[in-house]
C-alpha cells in the first residue's frame, strides 16, 4: 500500500471512529489533533489515544489496558496480534475503560 493510500484509509477510519463515538452516546470528550490523532477522555478521567502511524502503516490505540496496532488487510483494519477488527476492538476497549457498554459501528 502506498503512503497516500494509507493516509486516505487512516483518515477515513479516524473520522468514522469519531462519528461512531458521537453517535454511540458514550460519555467521552473527543479531541482531534494534528497528524491524525484522536484523544478520548472519559468521565472517570482516564484517557485513550487513537492515531495513525505512517511509518508502520498502522492505526495505533493506547488504552488503559494496553497498546494495540491495527493494519489494513484489504477489507478492514485488523489487530496485528489477534486479528480482531478495529471497531469491534474499540467497542470493547471503550466499554471497559468507560464502565458503560458502547458499540461502535464501522
């Protein structure tokens, strides 16, 4: 995948994550930063960061429970360790960190 293809796919994914969080009703403050960074702050004060990592051509998630890397497989962003899909994984991570059930839709 070229760098421009990665940038386009990653930007689309980050925008969809932000939109899906807003639609989910999750109690989270979202700040979109330069360079493809989403900072999420939950009511309990904990934070999560979702960002694109151009050199690795991955989307990285830094959550309270750990760090996760997602790579495009041609159809979806998949965790490089267990193969889980990005939005399914984020649903679990956001639910766990916020203490409230959240479902994010791709």
